[in-house]
């Protein structure tokens, strides 16, 4: 049937019939020819599309963690920020929830890369970030991009001009809007902070349906509560991010350790003198009866064909063994792709993954690790890894990126890929136990992991004095609590 007006406005579409609106009586979508009685709220006019097709809704029901199922009523493919504003206004009027969904990944394997339903919106409207995927401008100092652009897309575009984002996640195929909404941590956090700390401006659609621009000097409170704010005050639709000159090559030094104290001492030495632009660490869990091993991966950048000599870079360090490799800067930034391909080929990618991400106070890191590591087995890690490395907490400039009340913290990132037939329930129980113990020691959580049974008291403890900032800004910009319910901060 020829419906030029519907085509032009790109109205809500279903699998078999045109959806004309939301039935607020039955809490279902009403379609043409549907005799179901009730009050119909007419579908909004959009430039993009809003679909209720079962296959599409099912694709947004799970995330990377594979630990929850939250099926939306509909999925919005926005053509602009205005479409998102329109849908948020519509959702508020009809008591629906809305959440942005990064749909990250490569090829046809796209999904939310939240781990425990954080981007889920059960019975609400999921917004496909991939529909906003334009790089608007790249200058010698920054880039302006839509929220659905991935870090891989921006990195490659910037590299063609000899530039790079200063802070990159290990896995680059994540949406920029998604990572800056929770923080975005990577190997240069000790130099540049989180990815959110490299943002100069954002365009954001608030829970009131307002499209606003926020910077450090304009709509300042909104700027600082949207970045690393877990999507609670608005949906970021565009961002301007810092760029820096890109090096050509990377000398990667892998330092191995047999004992925890030496490992932490050398980590702290490298952090304090800042000799490497990239610094991470990993704890290698051994079979029962064997102590863990540790390694630091430190990277020096250089241009041309002559790498920096290794010996001066190791001054004052006492690793058991050292390995040195050279690679291009781009290949190093994409290093996680090989790991991801291996995980996929082994069949672990789509299995449940109960991750745990914590920020530990440096003074308590040895205690926490000494207590925790004996509880972990190689089967707990599976094909995954356990990252652990330090950063200065003052590098994190947004108040809702909560860190321990110390000058230095350690990321404890339990990125498990258990065997595909493993029941995740015991691991979730373990995560909760480890979280509770970490909090006793002054730790904070990074919001991407899987910690069950978070209560309002837990969240108030997590945010501490910033709880008032979050709740006040939430109630101002999202008074009906329409946005991002999957974080479960405001049940």
C-alpha cells in the first residue's frame, strides 16, 4: 500500500501491521485493525524509525554479559537528537522508560557492551546509538562526533591526520557515547584520566526532552553529571573530544614478577615517575597450590625506525624476566582484536560473563589481593584475564566517577570468560562478596561490572557526598526518572 505520509515521517513500524500508538490501558502497542479497547496515545512523528518487530526487540534484550534479559517494547533508530527528544517526551507522557544502547562490536555481531543489564530497558524504548554515527569534524586539537561512533572509527580517522585520542579502551569497538557515560578506562588513565576526562563539550537530550549543549563553562553541572554519570540525567548524542599527536610506533616491555609486593612496588615506581605513556598490569591465576604470577605491560612511544633503548627504561625496577617487542602504534591500539577473535573462535564470546570492576585504595590493595587471589581459580578466569594497575585519582575530573579517598587507586578488573557451560550464579555471589569486602577497605565500583542486589543504601554509600549532587541533578533533568533504569540506581 502506498502511504507517502507515513514513509516521509518514518512512523513506528511493526512486523505485520502499522503501529498507530501506545495503548496505555493494556500497556501494549496498538496497530491498524486492532480492536483491543483502551486509550491510544498516537505514535510520535519521527525522521527515524521506531520498530516493534520481535526480532529487533529480541536483539536488544541481552547484552555482552549474557546475565540478564530485558526486552524493550520498541527500538528507536534515531535520525537526530530531535528524534530522541521526541521519544523521551512521548515516553514520559506514557510512563515508559528509555535507554541508549551502544550496539558495539564488529561486523554483524553488535550488542550492548554493558555487563549486567545497565543499558537494558525492560518494557521501554531502547535507542540504537549506531544510527548516530557521523564524525562531524577533526581539527589538530579535537574531534566532534556522534555518540554512536566507535573509538575504532575515530582512531582510524584521526590517525590519517597524525592524531589520536589520548585515552583509549583496550577494546576499541565501543561507542563513544557509551564509554564516556560511565567513564571509559584504558592504559593511559595515569596520564589522561578516563575518556570522559578528555571531553570538551557534549550535546545531550535530558530526561525533560530538552536538547542542550554542555561544557565546563556552560551548563556546567549537567556537563559534570552526564560524563561518568551512568546515563541518569540525559542521553549524550554528540561529543567534542581532545586529540593529541599520534606516535608512529610502540616499544612494549612486558615485565614478569613472582611476588605481589615487588609487583606493586614497581607499579608504583612507574606511576610516580611517569616514564611510560601506557601502563597496565595483569595477575595470572595459577592452578591450585601454585602462587599467582604478575606482569606489567609498559609502553614507550617513538617515531622513525630507532626505538628507545630498553635498559634506561628499566632503571629502578626488579622484574624476574623482561620481554621486549616493537609494533606500530595502531597495531598496539588494536591489540585486543586478536584476543576477541580467539574468544569468539573458542565459543566463549556469547557465554555468561560475570565481570567485576573495582577501584581499590592503594593502601589497601595488597590486603585485598592477598585475601582475594586465593579464592580464584583458573576456571574462574576461563579464557579471560584479571587486570590490576594504578592511577592518580586526581586525574578523574568528573565528580560521579567515584574513586577511593586516596591519591592513588588501583583498577581491579576481573574480566572473566568462563567455560560456556558454567553456571554464573556462584560467580555473581562471589562478586557480591568481594564487593562488600572491598567497600569495607574503602574501594569503589566502576559501573560496568556485575554486582547483584545493589540496594539504595549501597548506592548512597558508593556516591557518598556526591549522592546529593546526583539526586538533585537527576530530579531536575529527569524528574520522572525516565532514563536508563538498568543501572538500578533509582529503582
